[in-house]
């Protein structure tokens, strides 16, 4: 389809109404880019971009200032204060990852980590598990025999 006088008149009318270029293109049977190109060629008023820029670009001339800033230490004249220098050596805390810390309590989380009242259960652990007896019953579910048999039968059929 080519641009004729009727299409150009309709384009001007829809353009003045403020319709998006894609919608004008659909109504007239042209692509968005064809509408934008024709509007440019016939000199219709430019529109602001629908993509808004959030950041303002810095002025390059200001960024390349030829004047170097004065640094604080260049202006001072030997104002040395006595500083108490005691030698301390850094001693990292050494954890033995092989031995479990039995003093810690149940590690079942209560609440959401982003909330201020988030905490762990803290009750006494059950045997060598990370949870107390109550939370072990929730965390470690053992399927009943009937469920276990039906699962093994399905596996046998699938194989």
C-alpha cells in the first residue's frame, strides 16, 4: 500500500489526536516505522520519546577540569600527633569443622529471615540431628509400608 492524499490527511488527523505511531500504523495499514518516516518527511511536530531517561548524563566539560584539586596533606605543615602504637597480631578464630558443636540448639527456623523477630527454635537437639525431637518428626518423614510397596511396584512397572 502506498501513501496517497487520503492516507496523509488521516495520518495528520490521528497524529494531532496524539495516538501512538504503532496504533496509527494499524489503522492505516502501515508499519510503525513507515508512519514515523512519513511524519518526519511531511514535517509533523516531533513527539517526546516514550522511553523516559532516568539518569541525566554528566557534563563532559566539567568532568575534564584542567585544575587539579588541592589535597589536605599538601597544606599541612608537620602536624604529627603522637599515636600510641601497640603491636597486635591478628589471631583468626579457628573452627574445627569436623567436630559438631553440641552446645547449639535446634536449628529449625521460626519466621522469615527478613523479619526482625526471626529466630531458630533453640531447644535441645535430638541425638546427632540438627533439630529437636518435635522438628525431627516434621523434617524426617518415613513413608508407611503400604506407600512404600506401591512406590516400589510403580518403579518395577516403569522398568
